[in-house]
């Protein structure tokens, strides 16, 4: 819808796209060895697990917020998912990563 009562033009720029990445064989090999994965969006979660050929319940997920954490439940047990309950965003995400690292170190 066009408005004629404004004094400016708007140009739309698509700066974010949720296209699943593709992995080379080397990247796939590296991804198969990780213990903690950091996720910033549900689309990143779905993309990651769509590229993994085998299910791995040992991966720990550090998510930016609750929405991403809920998306992880499709792939991982809740005990493997860490996210900031009170402070979503970068600072809380960093805390979730630290919590996942601590859990990984305490695992046998």
C-alpha cells in the first residue's frame, strides 16, 4: 500500500535469509566431532540437524533464548539444552555456553 502523506521513501533491503548452509566433506567431519553447538535461531537448529546424517544425543546445545531451546527439543533431550531463562540475548547466551561447557567437563 502506498501512502501519499509522508515525506520520505522506503527501500526494502533483505539482509537476513534463513537458507540452510551446505557443508563440504571437511566441514561435515568437523561438525561430527563437536560436543557443544551454539544456536541463534530455530532455523539454524533445523538446518544443523538436517545436515547431520546420524542422530547424536550427546551434543549439548547452547541457545540464544527460549524459542530456540524449544526448537532443540525436536532433536535433543531437554537435559542437553542450555539457554538463558531470565536474560535472552548475547550476554545470557554466553552464560548458556558456559553452563554447557561446565556440564561437558563434568560428564564421564
